[in-house]
C-alpha cells in the first residue's frame, strides 16, 4: 500500500459520526502526574460532546528507541513494527484528531513521546493535533513549541489554542485545576479541534492528501 492509500485508510468512515479523538498520555515516568491531567482532559472532551474519545497511555506500550532501517513515511503498512505496538498503531490510525498531554523535561517533551511519534508517520498526516501541557514555571510551553515543529514535519495541523498548567503541584487538587477558567479554555480548544477534525476528515475523504 502506498503512502497516499495508507493516509486515507479511514476516509470511508461514516462522516455523520462524531470524529474520533485520541488523547495521548506522553509521560511514562514512575510517579508521573500525566494520567491525572489526561483524565481531566478526557472528562472535558466527553462533556464537550463533539467526539468519540479514546485515551492512549504510552506507559501501556514498550516503544523501542531503535527504529528499523527504512522510514515509516515510505513503508506505509509494510513498516516492521513490533507486534506489541499494534494496538497503539491501530488507535492512531483510527483517530480523526489528537490531543497530546505532555510534561516538560529539560525544556522539551519526553523521549517516550518522541519514540511513539517516530514509529509512525501516515497515522498523523492531515489530522489536527492540540496540546495540553504542564510543568514548572513555563507550564510545558517549551515542550509544546518543539512538538508543533515535529508535527508540522508529519503533515499534521497543530491547533493554536492550548492549555498550559505551570506549577501544577500548587494549581491542582483532587484531579482538577483549582482555577475557575481552565474548563472554559478547554472548551475553546476542543471547539477548534472539532472544527479541524470535521474539516480534515471531509477533506481526506474527498481526495488523497498529496504527501
Ligand atoms: C528529567 C526531568 C526534567 C524536567 N525538566 C523540567 C523543565 O525543563 N521545565 C519544567 O517546567 N519542569 C521540568 N521538570 C518537572 C516536570 O515538568 C514535572 O516533574 C512533571 O511532573 C513531569 O511530568 P510527569 O510527572 O507526568 O512525568 C522536569 C522533570 C524531570 C523528571
């Protein structure tokens, strides 16, 4: 299967159903905070009502750092991924939109996230990606700036509005942000993501993306 065929694998999905949103938990660190943020984000997405929501936790997968010789960009479905990655690849394939939940490690995003990204290519193409970040003073903004650059290379469309939680250790309690504004910002982000998810799903169905 060539790249274009693979890119448009889900083009025949029913356009009348809600687009599929895959929320990715990017950190796999022992004692990580990521699942707390992802769980709150998933609640916001469910309340939004515009998506079918699936949470993908990278800690559930053994994602090798050593990649095969060829590139997933050209290999398509023939790319030799370990069998254990199949559910992850299937989830990414099925997505109409992504929401990446990322911390900041040394002014960037975790290696776990980069490994998962690099094992795939067509799975990201012509799909929208939004970000929710957390960390120290910068709230993960360095991580998101780097991710925006990476996803542009993958022909994904990054969403301008994001949510950043600086000093989350004082700003969160009982699984939710203490401020009264974050849910509203999440709604705006999800509205934009929904718009792009619908638009790009329609576009992928209409014509192969010229990757
Ligand atoms: C290796 C490492 C590097 C970090 N570097 C930064 C950083 O550059 N900026 C920042 O705001 N926080 C930094 N932090 C703090 C993390 O954002 C914070 O520990 C957060 O909880 C990590 O997410 P996690 O718990 O989901 O792994 C760092 C944490 C670790 C473990």
